[in-house]
């Protein structure tokens, strides 16, 4: 008895009925997914309906196991990666004899490692149990981070920072994959925003930790060595916990009842992006390479990542150049983190409220442009440092744009292999931008870094144009989708709020272009 899933269009709920169909899995569906539904559906003699109360209960169960891991892990990743920023004014540059652009290379080498390892890591995410693979990488980068304290020269730092990039590059693509596996499309922007907000929270907590460690005197270890050792050991222990706590998929989530596992899988049916598929399909690779949507989100990832890389590596140095003391700079990092989080959560809230991602991405790019113009026009002095600080905070809108761009990718790319390719291109572009970003801030151009700010203005212009064109393109694709199904498009975007779609091929690993039921969001 194979299960057949039917949408109750009157209640916008989903039913599971046992049928007498063949036990052969539909073409394209992952074997494990097909077996899971068959084994659990054979005993269901009555329809199983997900009502609102049950849906909320399932969401709480998922959040406890999945969202908690994503948020804490991403916090650890951003904190661990950002330790070099705090260490930069703790004496690491002097103690390890860094000169010229060597400090900038400590950030760049992380992203070069990501460039080379991103595709293999994405393929391993597709192929291996994602919970166990993620846990291994967390423990590995924790160990590497702790080893940073033993480095005494540029060569040693480059080695550990490169290894850090290799192990940490699993996080964002794994979390985007987990978001599509466990959450609906309407929920994904908020979920991505939750873990991405840790970029801001780590600034707050990292500033406090750095401030506290900076007060330590008379120890064998330098302050920056204590920082790396402490955070590395904590991350290592967290990785061991993740191996035990995080389910690999709804099918393997033994922490939930069999009935709940079926309902959890059913929640994501209308995503039309499936749950998993371990087969690598070259046809989907070719489609990804030809898809304008893939290249648009990739370009946005690059244009948004380049300013991020420079500001992330040099933010404390820039603030210090405004005339603030070292300790004041640590405390100002807390305010910076709060600004980043406010951008992120306001963007995800507005996205959920108005179902607009690209329009909001355009709007949230504008404060970056305004802040950068101020840096170009205003001289650094005691009388202007407060205004420059406000302008610097305006440039922190990049986090909101990154979240919205990832949500656009996860919502609009279907087919697991195509997702792997899109994710690889997006995060390679992000890594490229972050690798190039610190190099734009030339040591001989400080403290104003005029050339760097000019480059940022150009990049933001490209980003705004790409966002606008992508939105028009996706609207047009929805019109063509409805026209192909002989349905009238009632608006320029092709959207119809009460459109009844069967979603009967949602788990068949079809791409967004192959699946006639797929609709784009923007």
C-alpha cells in the first residue's frame, strides 16, 4: 500500500490516505522518502489532517530541535570567526609581528578556503546525514580555533585560519537546507533571519567577552590567546552535543513519534522543493547554470559580501581611528550588534507581513549607500566622530539584505541538485566578496580609506540594479507558469491568492522550471 497525499483546498490542510497503488516509488523521489511514507501510510485508514493547533505544536517541536541548533551554532561560528577582529586591538598584530597587508590576509584566507571547499561541502551535505556532518565540522573548527593561541607568526595564523574556513563553510548552506527540509516557505525568511541575527548578537556578546578578557593582567597567556582558547573549547563541546541533539531529517527523527514525523514532512509539501534527494543529477546542474535567478542571487551575494568582509575585519580599527579608546571601541561593538539585529528582525518581520523580499532588500540597501556617502564627504576629527559613528551604523544593513537574498534562493530554487549548485554559487560569491573586501582597505589609505568607500558605492549600485531586475523576472515567470496551465493571471505578477494547486508531485525532486505547480516568490 503506497500513500497518496491530497490537499484539502477548502481548509488549506493536507490529508494522508492509503491507496492500492503500486509500491514502486514515483520517478525522481528519494528512496528513503518514498519508503518512509509507504511504511507510515500503510496503517492510516483515515485521513490525517493538520489543523492549526497541531501545526503550532509541530512547529514548537521543530524549533526546539532544529532552530535552537542553528541559532547557537551560527552564533558560535560568527563569534569564533570574529575573534580576529577583537584580537586585532588586543595585541595579536604586534605579538605575531604582522606587517602591511598581513592582517587583512588573515580574513581573506578564510574565504579563499571557502571558495575551494564550498562545492565539496555542499555535495557532502546532500549525501551524508546532515546532523552528523554538521556536528563533526563544529568540533573540528572548535579545536582549530583553540590552536590559534599557539601561533606566534603569520604562517601559523594563515594555516589555522584556512582550516577554520574549511570547517566553518558548512554552516550557512546546511542551515538553508535545514530550513527547506523542516519549514514552510512562509516561515523560511524568519528562520534564516533568526540564525543570521547572531551576526549582531555576537558583536554584543563578543564585545563584552573581549572587554572582560582585556581586564586580565599578569597571566602567562596573552589576552588574545585566552580569547581563542576559551571560545575554541566551548565550541568543541557544543559540537558533541549537536551530534546527539539534531535529527538528520524528519524520516530519521526518532525523538518524534512516527505520526508526528509524517505530519512534519507533510508541512513542507506545498514548498514544492521536497525534503531530500541524494542522487546527483547533471540535468539539474545544466538548468542551474542557465537559470537567471541563480545568477542574480549569486551576484547579490557577492555585492553584499564585499562590503561585509571589509567592515567585519576593519570595524574596530575604523572605530579606533575615530578617536575612541580601545575599551570604548569594545563597548561600541555592542551597539553595532544591536543595530545589526534591528535591521535583521525588522526585515524578516516585514517580509512575513507583506510577503515582499526583493523590494525590502532594495530598501535595506539604501542606508548602506547613505552611510558610505558620509564617509566619503566628512573628514575624521573629534567634532565629527559621533556623526561618523552614526554613518558607520547605517552601513550595517547588509545583514538584512543577506537574509532576504537567502530566502529568495531557498523559496525559488527547486530540485535538490539544482539547490546544491545554487547554494554553492551563492556562497562562493559571498566568500569571494568577503575575501576581496578586506583587501580594498589598504593600509596606506587609512584612516579614512576613501578608495574603499568609493568601491562600496559602485558595488551598491550594481546590487540595487540586480535586485530590481530579478523582481521583474520572477513576476514574469509566474505569468508564464499560469499561462502554461491555461489559467488566467489576475495581476501583473501572475499571483492568485486562492489558487488551488494539488501539490501531488512535491516530493518528486522536480526543479522549479519542471514542476508546473511551482510558483515563485519575491
